[in-house]
C-alpha cells in the first residue's frame, strides 16, 4: 500500500478541518514547502494537496502556492479542491501537477467528467467521492467542500463512470476526517469487493501505524494521511514500508 501525505491549504496556510467543518479548523505554523521537503525526506513519492478555499467557493484560492509546490521535482503532486472546469485542469497540468482530483463536478456533471477522463487519460484524473453514512449505513455523497448533502450513494456514483476508464478514486469518510479515530475499514472492504479494479485511495481517520497496516491487509492500494503526519503521530519506522523511497 502506498501512503500519500496530504496538505490542506486555506488562505495560504496549512490547516486541518474536523469532520469537514470550516468552523472547526486547526491551523499549523508550518510552511507548505517545508512540509513537502519533510515528506520527500521520509520517502514519499506523491503529495496530495487540497485547496479548501476552492472546494468551498469553486475557484482555486491557493493557485500560486500550488504552482510553486508543483515546480519542485521532489514529489509528484495530486491536487484537488474547486476543480470544476477543463481550463483549471489545463492550468494545473501546465504548471507541473501530475494528477488532478475532481470532486463536486464528478457528482454534478458526471458525463462531462467522463469526457475529461477520456481526454486526459485515467492516470492523470482522480475522482474524489466524499461520503457520510446514512441511517442504513449507505455511503451518501456530499459536495461543495462537504457542505451539500446529496441523495446519491457512492455505489450509484461509481456506476456512472462504468466503461469510461476510471482508475483512481479517492474516498473520504467525512465523519472520520481529522478525527484520528481510525479509518472506516468496512467501507473500504465493500468498495474493494464491488470495484476491485479501482485504485482506491482511503482517506479519513488514520491515527497510527496499526491503521495503515489494517488498510494494507484489506488490499487498499493507497491511503491519504493529513493530521497524523502533520503532528508526527506515527513513528518513522512504521511509515517506511508504505513509502517507496524510504
């Protein structure tokens, strides 16, 4: 399993939200370039960057910082948050971003995003589905920086992209995100059972090395970790087996 460190940007600062709540923000006195260097030194090959301003407002608010991060050759950047038209995708690729993450648009304009998959290729586009479990345990999608609930299930949304070459899907359990309470193993087990060909990226809840090992034991191809790595809660020795350049 590949571990992908994550940086969330809001107004140029590195932050973390609790359960996706913009009012429950923790701001870290860490520079994004410093973090990129730290994760590169640990042995990471990819860095996941989220423009939280873009996720909420629909327009990238940290574009210049993201461009500067992507210009550094140390890590491949996977970038999301507010990517809702092809012009933004073109701009990110032009500035060195390796993979673009599409969230709300994939729910609201699935047919258009399917065309982007065909146009840019399945290795350069990742679909992000952010979910909360309903009363029956069904993962329901949320959009617009997790502010809008939809009636669409994760499984329905995945079916929309059947036959379009989708390869990379980042699935976040919103209620686990930033909570350090462990990942939703049942969710990812079911995702792997239903769509075994997808390179799933598990996100939300990772707190320790045991969580990484549990996801790896399920067969999850990749895991995103933000807060646990920011706060250096996982010993370097436990990280090494999940970082290709360690």
